[in-house]
């Protein structure tokens, strides 16, 4: 029979039991507090990111309304703005000001608070891996875009709903229009959006896990495009771009991938406007075949070098679901999604 006496002859069974319970309680309490602190840090970063998204929407509409207001006073401005070159120039200004300025402010604040580090604009971890991963990601992005366009066309034909976009409304007749279109649609968005999403947004979140950072930045990427019909495509693209940035350790591979993806759209549109639909269909088919071949070659090369992704280990106690909930369960995030719905409705025509 256990007499509950300790080695000093003192009755100590209850004391030992109490001590063990206290240790368990303290451990659980510390774990709980660590979780709450992590959630609060993620929530703080998320709030700031979605506030930047709200600022992006407000600046975009403010500039657009300013153009409309000026055109009322000076009607000739409206005629100039509706031409392709001024419209493309305005899109460049819009991208730099509405996306660049709010997120640059966010980055400066996070750098001051030592939440963020320098953006990874250096060389990749492994040039061969970076090249082949980009080759594999390219057809996946392009084909997902083709699939979304097919769904949009289906909705338009069967239900009578059409989702409009600035790219589909753009006309690129002429060499000047095409060159400025490349700069406006491919070069600037690739640099600005990747710097913002895979740099300013994703990098500080990596301390809570690479997978979470990739998913969270992809969701924000989707919200910023302001069109629900594009969400599947932008999420797929965002996941690929995020993975590429993490796997290569540099923002340049996702910038290149983003550029080629957008360049494809510009080329198809330019050929359609300058030569015709038949030539555009041929060019589209040839480019898709080339992208597919690139993807296959990339897969073969990655298998040859026995590539395996190494995820950064972190000491986070939160599950991916808890992290995503912390990132999305806040006022600015909710407002951003409401704006997404309203902008989507404004882009629907019957």
C-alpha cells in the first residue's frame, strides 16, 4: 500500500500531485498565451495589409473620378483619355500610385517596427532550380487563365452574364499601342504586384510558416483583382508565384513568370486587333504548345536533379486554419471583401 510519504518521512503525496497539476496548468497557460500573441501579430499585419487594399481601391476610384470631373469642365480631356495611348499611360500611373504608394507606406512602417526585413531582390538559391520551376509554373498559370476565360464565355452564352475587364476592353492597334500595352499590362504589374504581394505582404508572414504565408498572400492577391470570377485563377496564380518566391529565395523568378503570363495576353490581343481572329487563334495555339513543352522539360529536369522543396521550419503553435482565421477575421479584411463583391457587381453586364 502506498503510504504517500516522501523520502524525508513527510506526508507528501498531495503536494506532489498539486505540483504536477500546477506545472501542467502553467504549460497550458503559456501555450495558450503564445497562441494568442501569434494570432495578434498575424491580425496586426493582416489589418495593415487590408487597409492598404482599401487605400488602393479609394485611390483608384479617386483618380478615375478626377478624370471624369476634369472632363466635365474640359470636354476635350474625355476625348483624349478615351484614346488607347492616354488610357495605357493612365493605367501605369494608377498602378504606381494606387498599389505602390499604400504598400510602400506599409513596408516603411513594418521596417521601422522591425516586422519586415529587406525585400529579397538578390540572386536565387539555385539558378537551375529557379529556371525549371519557372518553366513548370508557366503552363499551369496560362492554362488556368484559359480555363477561367472558358467559364466566363460559358456564363455569357448560357446565362447571359458577361464579366468585363480593362484588358478585354483594350485596343492595341499599332506598334506604339502594343509597346505601351506591354509596358502597362506586363512590365509594371509584374514588378509592382510581385514586390507588393510576394515581397511586402508575404515575407513578414513567413515567420509563421511558408505555407501559410503563400496561402494568405494568394488570397490578398485575389481580393486586389476585384473580380470574383477571377478568384480561382488569381488564387492558383498567387499560389504558384508565392511558391516560386519561397522556393527560389528571390522575387525575380515570380516577376519573370508574372511578366510572361501577362505578355501572353497582350500578344494575343495585339495580333487579334492588328491581323485578325484567325491569326490570333493560331498564335494562341502555338504559344500554348510552347508553354506546355517548357513545362514538360522543366518537370523532367527537376526529376533529374532530384529536386525537393525544403520548407522553412518555424516554432508556431498555430494550425494553418487558425492562422488564416486570424488573418481574415478583422474589420479591414471584411470591408475589403465587401468592396470585392461591389466591384464584381459593377463589372457584370447582362
